[in-house]
């Protein structure tokens, strides 16, 4: 009886540190920062905190920027000519908050599932100018400009995996199907001159709202982890 008690005590002494270590690894505080890509044209920045089993995340995602780009086309001969130019620029990004649960599949691989909500914001501007003449009195010029503001709140789910490269670096691969409401406002202005007579176009505003389903949240992210 005494020998059995000693054996059981020794087993408990061996198992207890392992149990405590596992519990600490599951509930220990985690801080992470990550950089990811959702396609070749946009990238994501995330800050995450919580435990190995539950993570809270705030992210700026789908960051995309199109620098001002211009193009021109010229044509001239002895009695007529044409010159056209165009400019376009745009910027868009999303702010998101998510809560994700992790289930261990192997020592280095976890399955992730959770919910996400946030909003997308965007702005784009385009303009074009055309000038042409024929003979000595026929002169035509026109200018067009469009400005669009968009606001896109959404809610969705997060599904993915987390792979441990080391104790400090992890790879997250996620998809995030979302339902969103697309609200946009476009202002269009045009000005036309023909035979030296000025015709100023009307300013038009449109505010369409469209419910939709999207999977634009798919992303691959490299994360650096530090514990509190």
C-alpha cells in the first residue's frame, strides 16, 4: 500500500508541472502584430491580443492606393487637331474587429474560427479634358470630373489555420465570407464649349445601396508574437 502511494505521488509530481505548463501556454497572455496580403494590390496590418485559444484582433485591411495617373493623346494636321488628357486616383481600406477561437490540430497547427465586423472606406476621383478644332471656326472643348465616396459596413465569419514557424513567428491563412451594405455617393460635373458657346453640365449625386455577399477577406499574414 505504501509503495502504491509512493508511485502515485511520483506520477503526480511528474504530471503536475506538465499540466501547469500546458495550462499556462493555453491561458498565457499573447500579443501579436502582423503584416498580410489579400491580393497583389492590397495589404493588411493587424494587432492581436488574448490567449492561444482566444484572440481579439483589430486590423486595417484591404489597403489599396492608386497614385495619380495621367495620360494624353495628341493629333494635329494642317486644318484640324485634337488633344485629350485624363487623370485618375483612388484610395480604399477597411477597419475590422474580430474574435477568433483556436483549436489545436497538431503541435504546430491550429484551426481558427470566429466572427468579424467592420467597415470599408473608399474615395476615387477621375477627370478628363478634350479639345479639338476643325477649320478656323469650329472649336470644341469638354471637361468631365467624377468623385466617388463609399462607405461599406459588413459582418462575417473567419475560417482559417495558424501554423507555428517558431515560438515568435506564425503564419495565418484565413478566408472571411462577409455580408455588407454598400453605400456610395458620386458627384459628376461636365462642361462643354462648342463654337465658343459655353454649356455647363448639371451636377448629379447618386446614393445607391446594395446588399451583397463577398469573400474579399481572404488573406495570408505573417505574425510576430510577444507575450506579456
